[in-house]
């Protein structure tokens, strides 16, 4: 049963609860077992040969003269919990297939290694997750990949200018996008990038692939594929995991592209392991209710901050000005504003630090998308390794604070923030 066939017609909330696991596969257990084994016993020598043929050659039914027996071989190649979670994430991303990894960066890095070759160019939206920024600027450049950034990816002229600069250095193999961006909430017009990628494809004889890091909104609030993306990347560590207790990542797309990622994953050995996959299955069951509550809380907190005299700026995407290009893209592309955004108190680092250090309920930590509210100072933490010039050009100042609003009662969050702002 493919993810698509299995998921047809059901709402995402429903798919998130049970899709990908059939109790009849495991003694009728209502919930999936965790299959902790590194290797699998073949039923016969011929079965072993068939399994390998199915896995490595993708032997077709026609070639085989009937259904190809396939089974698990060794856990680095695939294991039952990985299959279950991949079916479920594929259904939520409305994709043919999904590959799951042991972290979000593992997913991003495998996309870069699979689809970029020496001499190629990559165009990325700025700012991009700092790990991805480091991957492109510190690792991929040493492999001979040219890297070009674009700040306003709702603006056709800016995207074209970046694409031309990239094309002058080498064929554009990949647009690596992230929307909304971290921590500025900059929006990328995915459909516009797709049109420009199509134009470049005609000129260079190969359409660049488009990947979108969907971590900030997750599968229920944005579906990049619907707007022309080939690959949807998610750090499952964040909203999908939802409890700040695991690291995981996924990439969804066509069977062909995901097949290439799975082949590379087998070589790199960066698959998601059974216990994490099991935790993910459990976490996804509550994704819809967690998303709804976190979004509602975030709107309440963002409204409080917007109206507070000690707050200099706020990047909540729900408040993008009506009539702006970013607003139009947001309305078309997103089903909600998520719960991660930034604000800046008046002043600089000293004012931001003073505010942070009096907090107790809000925890000063990096990461986002957990049940608890987290806050951090990007310039000195998440974006510490990004050169000041690139950081400031993409809107991260010395006063910027990033918030990931969790599931607490919003009045408690607001009361604590009000005390801090009023004292500052
Ligand atoms: C956290 C994050 C990643 C990396 O995920 P890890 O699971 O920490 O490796 C990638 N992209 C975005 C937008 C993120 O927030």
C-alpha cells in the first residue's frame, strides 16, 4: 500500500493518528511495537536473493513474473518502525514517498550531497537555518559548489538576479528555500521560484530542483509540493516531535527523488533508529491539536507584544501588512502563522539580556516547536556562527529575541513577559 493510496480521502488529523501501522502486522497490538534488531533472518536462501534484488535493483513485478517478495535485510537499509513513520509522514506531506533521517541537518545534508555536484550552483533563501548556512558556505564550497543567496524571495527581480549570478558560475542544480525563515519569518514565494526555475531549466537543459525547509510551519500549515517544490524537508525535532525530546528529520517527494536519498542514506548510515521512529509515531498523533493550541497561544502573545510600548519590532507572520507582496504569498501558501517568531525590545544586547535573565517560566534555550515555550537571543546563540554582516542584512539585530510559543496558558506567559518589559 503506497502512502498516497493509503491516505486518499482522509483528513490529515486522521492520518496522523493511525496511518502507516496495521495492528495485524504485530499480534493485533493496538500500538506499534519497537523493533530493536540490527539484522533480519531470511526465510530461505532464495528469499535472501529476492530481497536483495528488490532492494538494490528495484526489480519490477514484470521482470519477476509476479509480486516481488521483499523483506527487511539489515536495519541501516530499512526497518519496520522506519517504514511506519515514513508512510505516515508521506501521507501528511501528501507525497509519494518520504525518507526519514536521524536529524533535520542529516536530511538537509543528504539532499545537498545527493543533488549537488562540483561546478554546480545552488541558490538559497536568506536567512536560512544556521546549520544549512554552514553546510553551504563551509562544506559545499570546498566541494566546488557555488553558493548564491537571495534575501527577498517574494521579489521576482531579486530571485532572477541571484539565479543569473549563480548561472554565471555554473549550472543551477538546486534552489534551497526555507519559509517562513528563521528567525525573521521572511516568506518565500515558492510558486514564483518554481516559474523562475522552469525558465532556467529551458536555458540550461535541466530544471533545477526546489527544496523547501518546512520546519517552521510543519505539514498541517503548509504544503510546499502544492506550490511547485520537489522536496519538502522537515526537522521533525521541532513541531512534529513536539516535546523537545528527540532529534529527527524527513524529506518528502517523488518516489524517484526519495529513492535516490534512501540509497545515499544506506551508504551514509544516517537513518532514523527504531525508538526515535516509535516516538515520532506517537508524537504525530497529537500534531493537529498541538498545532492548533500553539497557534492560538502565539496569536495572543504576539498581540500583547505588538501593543506593548517597550517592544521595538515584531516578526509574527500573522501580522504581515495587508496589501504587501509577502502577505499575498502568506495567504496563498500558509494555513496558519505557526508559533515561532521574533521581537526586539528597545535597546541592544544589554536590554535583551536583562529581559532574558529575569524569566523563569519561559526557558532560555535554542530549538522550537516543543510543548514548552522557549526563548533565545539569536545573534549570540543560534546565529553566533553567522558573520555579523550576513546576520544583520537578514534582519537579526543585537536586540532580537526569538520565541517559540508552547502549550502553557497564554496568560501566564504574558504575565511574565509583562513583568520583564515593565522592569526594563
Ligand atoms: C532545527 C532546524 C533544522 C535542523 O534540524 P535538527 O533536527 O536540529 O538537525 C533545520 N531547519 C530548520 C528550519 C530548523 O529549525
